[in-house]
């Protein structure tokens, strides 16, 4: 076999197929709602990214795959009009999306517990702002609470960094000099 065989660009094929469907829709050959096809494809792409990230133990693929999946789910639910999702919920949903993405990093490796700090904080802030959008909490109470307690983020992040620094991971390589020093004693 020749080593110069080129791989097929699946993303390119997907773009061509979507473009053909959109063009046929413009000329009224087919009736096609773009958002009903596009957002599930993006969700599938996000799931593939997350699963590849878990298999290869790559944090970036897990984080951005989860982010792509959740944003695609948000826009799909918004476009099908089955659930009442307001446009102003995009900002609070962003907090939730990134909080869940950090939580997925924690799920990948439970020893990376510092990912829980931004995860829980972002989920709490996003959840409280979404509850204000739907009338379950008062907006100014949430804004005052965030304004008052935001330094807790700094405190928790600092504590997380301190514990991470003083708790070396068990996989850390042992220096050869330390081993030789222990043997001579």
C-alpha cells in the first residue's frame, strides 16, 4: 500500500450535504427547516468529541465537546418551540454550560477535584439567574448576593490552588537522587 493515501474530510462532506439541502430549500424543491437538522448534527459532533476525549483522556475535547453539545441542545430546544425558552436566558445558560463542562472534566478524573470549584459556582450562578428569568427568584436579590459574595470565588480558588500544590499527585516521578539518598541512610 502507498503511504500517501489521503483521508476523507468528513466535516467537508457534512458541509456539502448541508449546503445542498439549504440550496434545494431556497429553490423550493424540498421543505426543510435548517435548525431541526443543524442543531442535532452539532449535538452529535459534541457527543463524539466528548467520547473521544474520554477515550484519549484529553481535557480539551471533553470540555469543548460538552460545550458544543449543551449549546446545540439549548438552540434546538429554542428552535422547536416545544419549551418556552426566552432569548434572555442565553446569558444565564452560558454559566450553566461552562459549569457542566467543568464538571465533565472532574468526571473524567476524580482526582482533579479543583474542577469542582468553578463547576459548582458557575452552575449555582447560572441556575439562580435562570430561576430569576422564569420568576422563581427576584432578580435584585440574586444580583445583590452575587455582588456581596463574589470574593468567595477568590477564596475557594486560592484554597484549591494551595491544596493542589501541597498534595502532589501519586503519579509524580520520584527523583533519582531522593531514591539514592534513602538507600544510603
